[in-house]
């Protein structure tokens, strides 16, 4: 995979996360609920499917800030063996 594709993909993901954060900042309860649901799904995926995603400070911050979108980002990066290996 070309380095350019990774950079463009990262930029698109960052813009989507920024947009989602702006939406959730208007309603902080939605951000908290989204983060709690994402943490629960992360733990269930690790326990049931054995994805092997390490639970460290980086993973926790991505999932806490990004919620479900952050969790999807972590899962995609793990499955593509780019990060969290």
C-alpha cells in the first residue's frame, strides 16, 4: 500500500473524528454514552473473538475520544497490522 493512500486515509479519518467531536460537544451526555458503549464493545470483542487489541493508554484515549468511530479505527488498524500488533 502506498504511503500516499495511508496519509489521505488518515486525513479523512481525522476530519470525520473532528466533525463527530464537534457534534458531540454540543451534547456531552451523548459523548459519554458513546464512549461507554465503545469501551463495552472493545472488551467484548477482545473476550469473545480474541482480537488481541491491547488495552493501554493509547487505545483507551482513542476509544474514549472517538467512541464507536475510534473503536472502528482501532479495529481496522489492528486487522491491517498497522498498529496495536
